[in-house]
């Protein structure tokens, strides 16, 4: 897959150091980042984190994507990490305030398709905060809860379930004729 990659009316590319300020604004937004791991509001730390990430990207250990509209206005980010021989984790998924829900669906579709085609892994494992009711409803439609703690539910989704999810979501975002 070559980047930037155009899919579902969005443009996807790997995160760069120049994205640090945008990412920091998303990850420190008290409303939209409330279900993510805490991030210090420190631009230099964010730049350094991205520098370290780029090393992992080169080794194909992790992928962090920024997605934007056709005017190249950034809309959000999503990440694949903890990549092993048969699993990966999808997370750090956050969309800029004011975007419609289809942007979230389209970014999830992209990451599912990217993982299936590029990583050839069979199973995605991820967690969702228990208080994140809307995202929980979405993931419960396709994924299986494998555990929980005080803060999170832990999920897994296999290759066949990902295919069903992708088909279903594409049917939602495609215009009716």
C-alpha cells in the first residue's frame, strides 16, 4: 500500500513529527480524549514520542495514521501496535470534534482493511473503556469480550468477523441508489 492512501473519501498517511501539535490537541481535549490513556500537554514530549514511533514504523512494529479530508485538513488519528505473529492491537483512535460519525466508521474500515492486507494477522485485540458506551455498542456487534477489569472491557475479533464488519460498514457509508 502506498501513502498517502485515498479511501472512503479520506486521505490516510503515516504520522510525522509535524503532526505533533494536532495530535496533542486531540489527546489533551478533556471531552474527546477522556477514554484514552492520559497524555501530558507537552509538545516536545509528543515530538519525541513520534520520533521513537517512527523507528518502530520502519521495523514494521507499529503504524500510526493521520486521516484528513480532501482539503488535507486533519480529522483524526488511529494506530496499530503490539504487532505479533498472529495478533495486533488497534487503538489511539480519536477524531476531531465536530466530525460526523461516518469519519469514525471510515477510519475503522481503513484500519481493518490495512491490517488484513498488510499485516496478514488473524486477530485484533483491543480494549474499550467501560464508560465509552457508544464505542462499546459498536464493537459488541462484531467482537468478542475476552475479559475485563475495573476500567476496560477486553475484546478480540477474528478475520472472519472483520470481513463481516467491513461488509456491514461499507453498506452503511455507500450512498443509496
